[in-house]
C-alpha cells in the first residue's frame, strides 16, 4: 500500500506529526492508548483512511481493546474519527439511555446480531449512533459498567444488505499548513 504525504512511516519521509507504522509488512495506526489497528485502505484525495475495527473476543461480548477503554486519539493529533462512521455498541448497561443513541429494535446492531455476527453479544442491550460533531471525534468509548464491545461501519446505508457493510473505522486528517 502506498503511503501518501503527509503520512509518515519514518523520520525521513512524510510529516512526523502524521505517524503511521509499518510492522511486519502491515501498515498500522497507533491509538493514544497504545493499541495498533491495521490500516485497510488510504484515500489521499479525501485525506482519509480506514482502520480495522477491533475484534469481539471469541468467548465473550468484549472488544479486544476493552481494557484500554476502546479507541482513542490524542486531541492534539491531526487525526480524528470521521462523521461517516456508524458505531454499534454491545453488552450495554442501562446507563447508556442517558445518551442520544438508537437502542430500538430497528438499530443496525440488531441486524448484526440476527446475522449471527455478534454471537456472544446476542440478546444484550445494543445501541448505535452515527459519529457526528456533537459526540467527541477523538474516541469510541467502551468500559465495564457501560458497553463492553463495539463495531464500526463506514458509510452505512440503512437499505444495504449486511453483506455490503464496510467494517472499519474511518479516520481523517487535517492537511498540514
């Protein structure tokens, strides 16, 4: 995969404020809490790239980054979570009702469960939301006592079949001056 400017994989290429990592021939993004996410694609024309969402652990309803509080980017970073992400939260406590989320039977997370994708999360309280400016653009929070697992879809369309869903977390960067 080509790494366009300003993204940087070493001190002698790109802008060092736009650091991504190459580990064993895999391009990765490092969150501010120390978790590496595989970069699936990069679009230099829109200043966006998509990282792989964390997997939900095999025998539980917990994302593999639960112990770190989920996905987080430093607020001073040139990166943020784009508004084209539909976040689905699973295994939530009823405290989640304090937030403006779709926890209804028509939430996309129910379709995810019905397709047997989230086997260990089935029949837990699940909610979804479209990432927007009113919700922090630097994190996807999960925690014990809140929601313990999440999945993200890029450019979700209600009418799409689950087979057409694009799993990932789309990040965008602010071009350097």
